[in-house]
């Protein structure tokens, strides 16, 4: 029994270290580790797999932000113009950046994945700037920027 | 919508290209070194602010624009560290004070080029299998039929009689076999001895493995080569032992060895060493892999789109890919996956053992300080031998530098550069020379000739009417007395640190530069793209000339990458400074000294569009008076359209 526990602990430690090693090379170690550990595939993934998990997080966050944007039209009608711009930008993340990145990483041409991931950060920033300092989306934007830069660092390891 | 800012009047004699909104102080270089360093630092910070605003949207482009060191660092896998510093600067500038730029359809539709090859819509990348056959130039290309971003890749196809007036044809190859189900990727054509064509291309299999496949025209008597047959025995090559399943792509045109076999090379990597694998074949169906590589260079990462070809040491015509001999050097070129830069090196090929040795190993293929076809946005390039006019012609993929949202909104992404002839520079022997194919001159409409002396700190509007489709050929002379100033004065230090990227752009004034043209400018120069020479005092007190394009003020938009591009250009004794610029809406191609240094840029003005696009000549030097002699042609559209029976 003790042997099994020890072996399991050793397995966990050595699998954690792939995530550890990868995340050390990103701009936000803690964010990286928490994102990857929160996905069951994380413990057994190679670098491509880790990148795909992170791209999935981008997708989830973009969806969440789009929902938030949709809700804001009623609550903050004076922000319509900026919200329209943000809606367009986040739809780009969902419909263009994410599928491009998934296809590119899966097929082994990571540079197009890097393009998609970088662009996700760009689109989030442009959306944010549309509010000229009075954004209701700032914490979501910052999340996207952070996840984008962490993901990009992981994708670069494939190049 | 766009914020209006106070601008210096155009006629100001003080630093005409600077603007009050920016933090730039016109710095002079003819001062003590400390001030020079300050200038460099403030210039650097500014470039960093502009460029990293979008966290290097296009990785390598911005890296090159910001600092050359960044690309070296990336290769040394310090990417995490350099990205971090970019992020910090980016957040500073994302303080909500700059207004986001909502692109409207008027602005976006202006961006489409008039005489560069691009499909009717959607995404394009690498040029594939270019060739000349039965009176037609053929061009194939990586294409996404479904979106304005990369994906679902097929082979697009177009033909032309003159490399300029293209006609769209149906798709040549789609992913309809297991061995290319996940992508019909880049490949090259070879002409066999009997004049028939074989095409080798990379397929991404249903299991995501990269393999090489053989295809050939279904009907060789069809000059349009509409249909292609895939060899029933595909794939003909799979990744060999020791090579990753996703590190094996972009087979080259084959060349004949002295033993009569065909030989190809395919780029790959082993850890961080970029390599070029070598295979021999007699029938393009079965291959022998060489134990040794054609070449390899450590720390350069994956080599994509390798190209290998001979150039004459003495003649100006191109050479068939199989040519060898004492009158010939061989070029090895590769596209660096890591940095998105195409590098080449000149060397000697040893056919007996299939090896190639660079003339100058310190600037070997992929070394950051090595030679590039183009110092701007230019990737996945490929040459072919044009047996029709005995030329070697270079195609290059020019991607976008804007956001993907803009690409999706405008419905397309990427263009091809104007095809260029490539020859060895017989005068220097150390670099290639490229020039737009002469057929482009058929697009020249009316022209205006100018000859003028331009004093230091002057901007001259050049009235040519519409200024979005131009061909400019110019010659510059610096007044002899002004040259002597820079030579004579001991306080003028040799400017060994200058590069286009860290020189601060076109507003940083030196004794002998910058001077050149501002293209895609609006009347008040709130948006403009300077293409210029910058002459410095180099080592041994010799003059050193740089050719640059500064896109940092090309647009008010902030979701666009805006680097300063460029490089040193060799200027030999007795030569005048010459430049040629092709302007075609959102693309600018500059050629210095007859094509010794070339720069392609993507530019997305928001105001300098339609009737508001202007052209200026400027001399931002402190001491030098420049004499400029130049001709500006209006360029016609190439009217690229789908092929119809009327086109025969």
C-alpha cells in the first residue's frame, strides 16, 4: 500500500514537472500552472497538448467575455459604440484566432498558432481601449492579455 | 473618430517629419556620444511603445522592428523573458488614452492592391510550384477557401502571359486523399528531360504526419494545366528516423547530378539545429536518402521552404537548377520558422558528395546578421528558372501586418510580392541583386520627371495626382562639400551602432540623412511612410549607407504592426545613390542600389487614402544638401480576374 502511494506520488511529481518546466518559461508561472492543472489532460500532455489546453482557455474566456458584452448593451446603453467594436473583436477571437491556432498546433505548423494567439491579445486590447479609460471589461481584458502571452510563450517552444 | 492632434505645419523648417503629439525630440547625431546614446534610447523606447502596443502582433516582424537582439534571444530560447518585457511596456501604453481604431469598409477596401497577385478573397500564404509551360507562367499558392486566416489549405492556381496580368483558375489540388487530408502544403515543380512536369508537395496526413507526395498534370497537352493527378503510390517520402513527424516539409525543385540522378532537398530540424536533408531519385517515386546533409546551422530552428539553386559568377541571366561548374556559385536559402525571416547564403556545392559550404560561415544561412532577400515583410519565398526568358525569378509571400479582425472584416489576407529577377551581384560578389520583372513596366501610364536640390530640413510635396499606385525611380547625390564635413570633423564619431531598427526612424536627423520619399502620406503628414537613405560615417571613416522604411507613422491605427525596417546597402565607388519604390495601396516595395537591399512593407493608412494620398520628397539631414533626380509613373491596375475564353 505504501509502495502504491509512493509510486503515485512520484508519478504526480514527475508529471507535474512537465507543466512546471513549461510554465517556468512563460511570463506568468502561477497563471500557467493553475490553467494547466485545472484541465485533466494537463498531467499527461506534451508541449503541443499544453498549448491546446491553453488555447481552449482562450476560447472559454472569449465566450464568457462575449456574454458579458451582450449583457452590457442593456445595462450601459451609452457604451454601444465601444461594445460593438468589442463584439466584433471577440467574435474574431472565437471564429478566427482560436480555430486557426488549434489547427496549426495540431498539424505541426505552430507559427500560425502563434499568430492566432498573439491576435487574441491584440483584439482584447483594442476592445479595451475603445472605452477610453472607462471600461467595464478591464479584468476580463487583462485575463485575455495574460493568457495570450502565456500561451504564446508555450507555442514558441514548438518553433 | 481618430483623435486630432496639433501638427507642425508642413513648411516648417524644423524637423519637418516630426509631430507635436509624439515624444520625439529631433536629436542630432553630430554630437558627443552620450547624446547619441540618449537619442538611440529615446528612439528605442518610442519604437518599443509603438510596436509593442500589440505585444508584437506579428512576432518576428515586430522583433526585427524593435531590436535585432530580440530575434537572437528568441533563438536562444529566452522568448519568455523578452516577451515579459514587451508585456510590461504594452500595458503602459494601453492606458486607455489612445483611441481604438474602428476600421470602416471605406478604409479597408482601399487596402486591396491593384497590381500585386492576391486571390479574390480569403487567406493565402506560400507560393507553390511556379513554372513556365506552353506559353503560360503558372502560379500556385497556399489558399484557405473558407476564411481570411490560415487553415483548410488547398492549392490555388493562376496563369499569366507576363507574370503581371494574372487570371484565376480553379483550385489545382484539394485534400482528397488520406496522405494530404489535413493539408495540401508547399511544393515545387521539376521539368524532366522530356519536358514533362513533376510536382512534389508536402501533405499533412489524416494522422497529422508530414509526408512528400508526387503529382503531375492529368493532361500535358492542356496549356492551362487545370487538372492534376496524384501518384497512386503516395506518399513517396515519409519522415526518416530521427526526424519529427511534423518537421518534414517543403520539397525543392530537383537538380540533375553528374551521375544522372535527380536530387532534392527538404528542410527540417534536429533540436535547434536547422538542417537540409538530401535525397536522390531516378523516377521521383523511390528515393535514396543521403547519410549527410546538404547543410546545417546550429541555433536557427526549423528550416521551412528551403531553396537551392546556381547563380552565374559572370553573366546576368538566370541558370537552370541543374547547372554546375566553375563559373557558378550556389545559393542555399531557408525560411526560419522561429523568426519569420528568409535568409540566404552564397557558397560552393560539391556534387560528388552532395555538400555545400558557405563562402562566409559567419553569415551562414539563418544567422541573424546574415543576408536576407528582403529586410521587411517577406517569407516562404521560392525561385524558379524561367526558361522562356532565361531568368531566375523569385516569389515571396507578403502577409498582413494588421489585426485578424480587420482581415476578417475586409475578407482577405496576404498578397504576393512582385516577382523579381535574381542574380549574383557581380560587382560585390557577396550578395544577390533582385529587381522587379521588367514586364511590370507595361503598367506604367503617364510620368513626371523631376530634378531638384533639397536643402537640409526640407519637405517638398510632389504633385503627381493620385499617389496610391506609383513606380518611382530616383537618384540622389550629396553635395561634395557636405560629405567633406562628415569626413573632416573629428567630433563626428563613427556611428557603429546605427541600424534602421534602432536609429529612431526618419525623424532622427544626422549629418547626411535621412532623405528620401514619404509615400502614402496625407497632406499634413499625420500619416506617412518614409523610404529613405541614411548615410553615416562608418568604420575606417568610410561612408556607410543604410536603406530604411519607417512605418511607425504610417497610420493612426494602433492595432497594426508598425516597425522600422531596413539594412546596410553596399555603395561602390563612383555610384550614385539610387532607389526604386513601388507603391500599391497597402504594400510598398523599396529597392536600393539596383536591388542590393530590398524592403517590403505593409501599410494601412486611415486618412492617406483615395484622393488624400500624397507623395513627398524630404531631406531631414542636418548638413547635407541633396540633389534628387527622379521619375514618377502612375501605375495601371493589372485587372486580375477569373480566366474566361476571351482571355485566350
